[in-house]
C-alpha cells in the first residue's frame, strides 16, 4: 500500500516545539517548512471592507510592506485593524 502523507497546518507567533524525527503517534516528522504570507493590495482590502482605497492606506500605513506606489499588506494584520471600527464622536455631549 505504501506510505501515506498527511499535512497539518500550525499558525503561531513562535515555532512549535516539534523537531524532525520526532514521533507523533505512529507517525514521524520528516519535513517542516515556513510558508510565506501572501500580501494583498489596498484595492482588494477596499473592496472587501467597502471603504475607499485612501482610507485603507491611511489606516494601515503602519503595516505597509510594499513601496509607496504599491502598498501591500498582510491580510491578517489588516483585518484586525480594519474590523476595529471605533468611531470618534464629534461635537458637544447631549444634554437632557
């Protein structure tokens, strides 16, 4: 029948405490690789969140990984920033 290959995806800020050759159940770890994060453009984010491209650029300026002409963002970090919709209140407080 042969050897079957199984894949598991682990997302973490730090690498897992697993090493090549370790055994998990009856399986042996033979390969580990860090997959690069795909970056998305501000146009894609603007379409997804229904806001303007300029708003995306302004709000996500701190996490821009592209050039000034081509802004590219990590989708997970941009999601955290753009979902946080804290709107500042303007004007005087209402008196009752």
